[in-house]
């Protein structure tokens, strides 16, 4: 267990799935958490599950909208009376499609949420972290950001970009006491993205994630809490000499 008492973390895409697991984990370690998501109803449900009185709150925000991110940052900082120590850029979308059938609109939206959303949050929040003397950023990449995968053109492009951004920011921000790392999930069950991917795969006549789990060396699908544990480690003092890394959490499915 880590002791994050007195720490403040913003988690984007926090209403369900991996983001919710991260928020719950950090809150359980004593961290005050600000939940950011576009889904107001799910946000309120997740907020209600957190330990009330811990300085937790939520903001309805589309991270691809820079003005919305600025407004959420102001509201969050006002609620805490302080800037965040931690930013977890987890919000993301993904759609199965190759270059033959991806639409320009879908490609653009994937890049807007996954890449521009990460940029927007860092662009707005990093200066305050720098002025406060440091902090931690964890970006949600993917093993699809380390190897091109079939029927995943836009998603792969966005996650390759996240890894490049992570490395570049790590170099630029090290002198300011800000560590920047990424987590690269493998096949994670019990998320909205997994549900949508399996539905699309079925429509294309492709196997579901469960039908492919025998290909994973650890012989199981990942769970959101597997990713939450990695995030909790990366923002802890136990990882104080780590920055610019993109950590695989794939059950051995990807090892580079």
C-alpha cells in the first residue's frame, strides 16, 4: 500500500472501466481525486462510491475541448484550494477499422480525444505543477502503441503518439520535478471499450477477446485494477527514478 494522504489527483475518463479503477485505487490510498468524464450520470455514481469527505469531486468535461479543460481546471483548483500533484490522462476512445473502412470523421475524433485530449490537459495543468514544484503525469497508451495491429489504424496512430508525447514531456519536464510515464494495457476486460470492440469484432466475424485469451502467456484477460495498480506504483516514491517509460501491462502478450 502507498500513502497518498495530502496528494491530489485528476483522473480523466474516470466514470467507468480503467479510469474508475484508478480513481478508486488512488482514493483508497488516501489521495483526493477529481473525476473528469463526459458521462455525468456515471460520474455521479462513481463519486458516490468513493469515500465521502476525502476531498473528492467530479467535473463533466470533454478533454478534446480546450476551453472545457481550462474551465474544469479552474473549478478543480478552486475546490481544492491547490493545484493537482497528479494527472492521469486516461480518457480515450477506440474503434475497429482499417485504412479501407475508417472514416475521416472517426479518425479525427479518435485523435481529438486520445491525443489532443492528452495535450489539452497537460497544456493547461503542467504550468501550475511546475510552479508548485513538481508532480506526476501518467498517460494511458496501449500495446497497440508499440506495434501496428489489424483493423486499428486510428487507435494505433493515437497510442503511438501518446508514447512519443510521454517521452518528449519526460525530457522537457524532468528539470521541473515532474515525472511523466505511460501505461500500455493489453486486452482488458470489463470496460466499455472492450464491450464495443467485441461487438464490432462479432459483426466482422472476428473472435472476441475471451476467445483469444489462450494467446496470452498468463492465460487470462486483464482487469481494470491491473492497470490501476501500475498507475499507483508509477506515481509513488517507489518509482522516483522512472520517467519517460511506457510500461506494458499485458499478461505477457507484448514484451517490448
